[in-house]
């Protein structure tokens, strides 16, 4: 369930079932774009897993022959750590022993005396996916073949998704499993009366695990349907709108198509906690989920009471609920949605694997995305990463059409450069809080870009998401080709985001020079294509001695890194930015 502005919205509300609204069902291939990934590269590269344990074997596959003598370069933050010559379309590499590390693998050759990048792919070597979470989703569980399931999961594997959220798969909120552990149902109707199949849910779980992805079962922390009493839910566990327990707090849904309203129980009630732990245990005996994606609806904007007439501080109930779920099954991972940050501080101190924030108004600016990520870092003392659920092209998604590529990429550039990840990819890209909505397709250019952006997020995760302190680097334009401003962004300018790490200064350049708005959602799909700049001379002030400067961009050569020549005089270093479309990263390494 989701909250937007002053209206509570149920994420499982089937907008295509509302009069006047239609939701187009698109094929998996059309939505995920398993063809034409890289129009700027010659070859498409796959790995067999989304992430690897240290010293694991990585299997690579390419889709076509490359020239004899093609070089495979394995890089950690621009430093080549291994090299070999390509001898076929499939090869293996043993990952290094270093845990929690990202690598970029570059295929290149020499053409007319110049290096030619044929393709790139990232490799994540991490024993725990919570260290660098990249969260994908699933939303439809009709009858599917193993080939169709693998098609979806192969694409999410190509994006290195290491967590998969199973949205709206369950039978009932208060009883996720249909049937019993001894005799589970082969199919069931979900809240929206869609038919879900056991074979599909289990097939997705098995496929995800084959790619080293963790699976999360989505459910509210406090939802019960109208038949809950018959299933053992006590009247004394509910939340009430009055202190005489005569009016349960409820979210009303139209019938048809929905099979029930949703009534809210008290997440802090120990009877409810024990009940749900038992129901989850039944579920886990049939469906081998790795954990529980916990949802809420955000601020209810009214006083709520327990059965005894005591006012309930709703956000304060989330922490004890999470702790109870962890005690009930310590082996399972937990993640909880903080709708517009509602209850996030308490969630951050609970045993969740990472922080998950669904962003709504008034947090509509690019600067709000950055602030939420930094707030989450502060709430968790830098120990937990952030995934943002931020729905793009929201108004456009009311009808069939296409995502606006510039809006999507600028939003990802901001989220990724500040160390977050974006929940946006599943069987299709997300445009609405009702996850099955697939009205909007991705054009080929966006399909290509998504591969490059997730390679970039993964390969350079040790710079983007592994500590450091944000700062304001002293960078100025040396030739006035671009107008720079320090974060937050300004229209007509290129925003500079800086971060210091050990002996490095990282500088991100995010191009708002041609932007028509600083609203990240790009609700009507109007954000224009940025102007592309080339060979921009920049000045950087520092008293430190610089050893090397290098550059990488998801918009250039698939994210491959390259050294930049520079001149350092007393206090000022001059270098040239090769090109800038959406987002560049420059790394200055000190002696």
C-alpha cells in the first residue's frame, strides 16, 4: 500500500480495473529489451550470476565473434588487475578474494591505431547483497513457462539485481499461503482477484536463486481482510478510529474487482506479531523466500487507538514489529518501506538489511532525492544502504506510451551519484505504484542506457556507495563551454557533486544545462535531451599533489574508464573533460 499527497493509495489497487483506465499488457521481450542492448557497443556481454562470492568462478558469454587479439581487461577503479586475450565467445575468470568489491570488465581492440571498446560488463563480488543492494521486482504470476520466467530473470541478472521483491503475490494479507504447508493450493485469487499460480511463484524463486539473487515476499505489516476472524485474527488486535473500539481503521476498495476491504491491525500487538510469524512460517515451508518486504501506507492523518482505547503512535510500532519478525525467524532478511520517510528513523535502528524509501510529494525535487539518501545514511550511522522507489513519468503512465529517456536517466544519475539505488526494473519499468501497470514501454535507447547505468552502479560501487564524505570541490570552467554550480542543481547549469574518500576526490558532473524542470518525476515526460558537451577545460583548486586523474561515464563506452592528462601548477590543476551528456564521474587520486 502506498501514500501520495493526502490520499492513501493501495499499491495493489488495479488501476486497469477502474472505469476509464486501461493498463496495457506488454510482452516481456518488449518491456525488458533483451535485444539491442548496446547500440554504442559492438557486443553484448552476459555473466552467469548477479553477484559472486570471493574466489568464485565468473562465466562470461558474448553474442558474436570479435576480432582476433581482442583484449579482456579486468579493472578495479581504473586499475587493471588482470588481462587475457579473448579466444572464444565464452570464457571464465576467477574473482579475486577481496569481498564487497566491484569490477569493470572491458573488451577492446586496436583499430587504426586507436583503442576501440567493444563492450563492458560489471562484476559484483560481495558475500552479502545488503552491502550494495540493487532491488528489482516481479508483479504478475499467471501461468508461465520456464522459458518465460528465465527471460525475465535473465534480464534482471544482466542489470545485476541482487534482490527481487515479489509484489502482490500472496493469497491474503493476514494469510499469505493459500492452502496448507501439507497441501498448498496450486492457484489462488489475490486481493484484486487475479489468478496467481504456485508453479510461477516457485519458478521465479528458483530462477532468482540460480542467479544468486535474494527473494523477498511482499506484504503489509498490518493488513487483514474481512474474513480474518475465521482465520484466527482477534478483534483485540485491530487499530480503531475511535477509543471505544467500534470503528476499525479501514481502507475501502471497490467490489468488484477486489475481494475485500483492508482492515488495519496494530503492528506492535504481540498477539498479531505471533500470529503473522506463524502464518509466514507456513508460507516459508512452501515458498523458499529469503525474507519479507514489509510495507505500510504512510501517515494516516488521524489519531488511531488500540482495543483498550489507548492512542497508538503508529510509526513507533514499526521497530518492535520488525524486531518481532526477526526473532520469529532470524535467518530471514527484512526490509521495510518508509513511505515518504514515515517512521524511517525507527526502521533504521531495527534489524533491516537496507533502507527502502518510497518517495512522494512534497519530495519532488532532485535535491530531495539526495537529501533522503543522506538522511538515511545519518539514521543508520552509515551502516545501511538506500533503495528509493520513485515512480517516473507518473501522469504519462495513465495511458499507453513510452518512458521519456532524459527524465529517467537524470533521476538515476542523481540517485546513483549520491549512493542510492532505484527500484524501477522488473518485468517492465515502473511508472505507477500499482506494479503490474505496464502502460509505458522503454525505447531502445533507454533499454541500452539501463544496462550501462547498472553496470556503472555496480562496477564503481566502492566509490559510489562505500563511504566517504560529501564535499564542495573547487571546480571552475576554464573555457566557459559549460556553466558549473555546486549542488543543489540549477536549470541551465551543470551540477557538481563532490565526495572525498581516502586519497581520492570524486567529482560528479550532472547535466541540467538544458533541463526544463528540476522535478525528478518528469510526470508528463517533458524533460528534454541534454546538450552534449565535448572537450571542456576545467580548473580544480587543491594544495595536494595529484598522482592521477581518470574519467568514466555510463554515457561513454559503456562505462569504461580512461586516464585524463592534467597540468598542475601551484594550487591549480587543469584537465579536460572528454564529453558530458547526462552524468560524468572524474576521480582525482592524490600522492
